[in-house]
């Protein structure tokens, strides 16, 4: 049976593959911070607008861009 933290993370992972990959790239402290943010901010939290996710996407884009050059 999932605890509430696992449920929060699994619901976020179901959003889309980019979110899933981002969450799976987090270390345990970052995952705990994400869980707290979701729990405390509730409906006002958006992972897609979070600084960590935005930076993850920028880094991913830059890695793909450099790979293609």
C-alpha cells in the first residue's frame, strides 16, 4: 500500500513523460521537498512552472542541441 508521499509522487509522474523523467532524476532530498511543496501548496502548485522543472527542461534542451551540433 502506498503512503501519501508515494501517492503524490506517482500522481505527478502520471502527468507526462517529461515530468516522470524529471522526478526520477531527483535525489531523495529533492523528492522530499517536492512532496512537501505539493502537499502544502495543494492546487496552487504546478510542477511545470516550478524552477527545478524549468531548469531541467532547459538543460535537456541544451544537451539535445549540443548533441545535434
